[in-house]
């Protein structure tokens, strides 16, 4: 076939010969699904493993390095109530990066090694922070406040595992993570005082210092308790309540109709369970809140943001076909709103279709805004319908399964978002 690809494109649409479609129907279908740009653009080299299509040094390193096991403690050791120095020491200990004598020896710095706490065995990371008899007694004492016992064979990282935290309330889990980070920081600080300032270790004094350090962090997150006798465990010792310091903020949310006359407002949303259970949907309404159409579709996609973007693309495609020239797009995805300002951040698989959408928005009166999920309930119901029902659906009349949500928006019902 001496022809070029451009020979099968006319008026920026595919013009595949019927004889080709007859002999190669699957290939012709795949070619027809390739989105053509409305504006002339140059070819680009794509790194498919990156959503942005750009090969970075980090991507190259991750591609060449062996896969690493996932850890569960990452989000537990960083908190606004924890001083960064305490979180950093915890990270170094759990990643085995803190310079105890055994790690110094690996770097070729061999010193006389002695545990500064018990002064019996040599110092290693596991011994200093967990296996030393005095430190192990301290961990057992701390765990008893949470009605936990440290079983033989338990490692230091296991103290932040889901199995160990199982059965704790949300407030107790937060307090335990504070206690864990403060404990490691206190142990490391005590070790340095003994080694460099000739101090001595006393378990009772160390526990008292640890409680002061822990209260410094916990009092930022938890409220003081006026009656400590009503609290239990470590909360009672610290004189704190299990309630947080800041009460949750609430934001009133309601659907707002577009400006009068020509404007139509379309709310879109995506639903993603897995690659085979994903969909998107959207609804068009006028300035009186009257129903003008809705759509839903099941798709196979790689991520939730892809479903959100596909919903916007379909909404603008429909507006183009129906020659609607005043469109207000509303979505509960801040990332999608950001994509209109920075198109190159869109996943590379959707670049062409997104570029065509932007071309259309420049030819009409268009605005985009963000709403919270509580104000996007109709589009959410349509997206869920698309995810669990095969094919594509368009409704000229209001479907019954969204009538309840639609009525709430039409009556300007106010929802509240707490955070």
C-alpha cells in the first residue's frame, strides 16, 4: 500500500475505503476510534508509563529498579501536630538510615560499640530502639495504656502495622502514632546525651520526659480535658480529651442555575471501581433548572481521573453536535478544572480529544467551575449508572433513577460539607 495516512483523512475525519473495512473490520474499527486533531499539531514522543507522557529521571529510576514493597506507616508519621524533627527521626529509623554504630561500620567507620542505654551489648539500630531490655520494658509500658501487649517476634515496624492497630479507635490510633514518633525521638536524643554529654539513663526519668514530649505534640491535636477522671489510658495521663482541638468546618453547598436565556449548565462526573467497572455521566439544565438532556456511558479506563475527563469530553461533544453556544461546565474534580488552564497535564492518552474540546470552547461562550460532591449528586448517579450498565445512554426525558436528586436541586436544597 503506497498510500499515506493523510490520504485516508478528509475534512479532519477518517475516510476509510469500504473495501478495507470489508476485509479488515477490526482494524478499521480501531482506526476509526483514533481521535484526529482539529488543529494542526506536531508529533510527540510519548513515555507511556507516565500519565503526562514525559520521561523523567524518577520514571527512569523506577523503571530500572526492582519493585519495592509497599509500607503502611508512611501517612502515620507525618502530622501537623508532630514536630518535623520527630517525624524525620522516625523515618530514618524505619528506613534504617539513622547512624547507629552498626550502620557506621557498614560505611567503614569502625568504633568501639556499646549500647548507651544498657551499656552491656553493642549498639545496633534494632537493639537501641527496640531489643534493649530497658527500652523493651518501656515499649511494653507504653503499649499497656492502649491495652496492647507486644508479642515475641514483633519488630519495630510492626508496631505501626494494621494488625497492631486493629481494635483501636480513630483517636487512639492517632495518639499511638504520636507516641511512637516521640518515643523514637526521645530514645535517639537520650542516646546522644549519654554519649556526648556523659549523662546517665534512668527509666523513670526517661518515661517522665517522654510524657512531656508527647503532650507537646498531642495537645496541638487534642482538646484539654476538664475532668481527667472521665478519660482512660494515656489520655487520662496527659490530661487530654479524645476530641480534636478544631471542630469540623461546614460549607453550605447547593446547585446554582446558569444565567438566564441562552445559557445551559452541564454537571459531569466519573465513576471508577476498576478497569472493567468505570463510567461517566452528565446532565444539561437551563436557567430555570429544567431538564434538557442527560447521558451515561460505561468505559474501560485506567484511572478515576480518566473517567472524569471523558465525561467532560462527551459533554462538550454533545454541545457541539446540538449547536449549543452558551455552556457552563461544572464538575467536582478540581484537577479537571486545572486542566483547562494547563492542558499538558492531561493524561497523554486523552491529549487529542482534550485539545479538540479546548478548540470548541474557544468558539463558544464557555465557563467552568468547581462544586463539591454534595452539589453534584445528579451527575454522580448518572456516572454510577454508566459504570454498571453496558453501552451508551442518552435521555431526552428525565430518567426515574435521578428524579429524587434532580428534585432536590430544582428546589434549591442546601447540603452541608464537613471537613
